[in-house]
């Protein structure tokens, strides 16, 4: 089983990836949150920092590109290949954000199948490196996916990563396994599952339903439990809360964010975002977690998190 870490914008940048990779195993690919090229430049300085080889040592990293312009995609992909040595890129057709969708990008591109077909044709006529696609099953209805699959099957995708929700679902409702089954059995390209795998039990249910699945992308589940990939590969649940490893992971993140960000507010924003997911690991410490979320100074944050991590 191959396990991938999903690209979560604003969260799984190189600092998070490196910290996770240093303390937890089980991930075969880390996907880099999307690059959004335009007519002026293929990558911003911030995006360049995230893809620099020295910021991704020891990990198999795959940059994701968000655009509906084939020329922009090709410029970004060629720079990633020639300047930074990447051999694989991913096309984002899954982002459900209204801001993104209103521009016809991400999941919004799925509403224009003719344009998407022409986009993919131009890409595959002019690119040498591997291209994978991360997609939803449509904008309004999963019935849209039949036509989308016909389009995807025309091209030699490295893999098709399917999040079986439509754009209007955002992250609500439950993944549509019936439509995913159609993708798994109808795709001419390798298929990866993505969506709501939060525990070893979720993984087992998926495998019981789809024994042929051999690759899974994990996202929010890994933010809630950074050892989830290890548990899946070992087929064993770990009660890791309170171990030195989790504290070391937290401390590494905190230290590295302080090194690159200025001001208590910016660092605290990142760490509070971390705890918005990791808090489920400490269900008996709700009062202390609320106090952590209310901190406005790093010294208070350090005192509260130190107290929390010492109690387990």
C-alpha cells in the first residue's frame, strides 16, 4: 500500500513536511500545496522556497499546480523540472474554494469539460515529466464524472487521485463510494483514493469495500494523528499520545516556525492551527486546550503547551 500526504494549503508547507518526515514514517509521497502560475511568473518567491531541493531533502515531494491555462501549467512544470529537478507534478482539479472555483480553476475547471480536454491535450503534447491529476467527481452532481472519466482516459496520467465528492459538497456529507467504484473499475490509469480516512478503522472499511485499492492519499487524518500512516502500514493502532516523539514533533514545528516568521501573532496562528487538528489526541484536556487557543504571547503559549505535554 502506498500512502500519500495531501497538499493542504497554508498547512503542509516545507516546515511541516520536514518535521513530520523527521518523526513519523509511512508516507511514500508528500504533495506540495498548489503553485498558482500567471502571465508574469511561473512561481512566486514563497512557492520557490517551498519547492527548493534543500527544503525537501529525503522526501519524495510532488508539486501541485493550480491553473486552467495550459501555457501557464507548462511554464511552471518546466521550471520545476529544469531548475529544481522535479520529475512529477500534479494538476489540482479538486480545490472547492469559491474564490478558486469562480476563476474556473480547481474543481471549477470540471464544469468546462471541452476546455479541460483541450488543456490536457496541449500538456501531454508538450511535457516529458510525469503528470498526475487530483480531482473531485464534478461540480454539482456525480453524474458529471462519466464524461470526466472519458476525458481522463484519453491521456497517460501517472495516476488519477479521486476525492469522491462534488465541489458543492466542500468537505460535508460522506464520500461517494459508488462513484469511486466507477473510477476504480473504469480508469485506464492507476487510481488513488482520497477522502475521510481518519483512522485505522476507516482504512479497513475502505479496503474491505475496495480490495484493489493500492494507494491512498491522507489529509486531515494525518493532521489529527501524525502516526496514521504508520498505523495503516503496520495494521496496528498506536496510543502514541504523551510519548516523547509527539512532543519532539511539536517542538520542532514551533522552533522552525519561529525561525522563519516574525512576531508572536504569526507564529501563534500557525501553532493554533496545528492544535485545531491535534487537540483530538487530548480529549481530557479541553480546558487547557482552550487556554492554549486564547494565548496572545509566545511565553504564555510555551507555558501552556509545556503543561499539556508534561501531563500525558
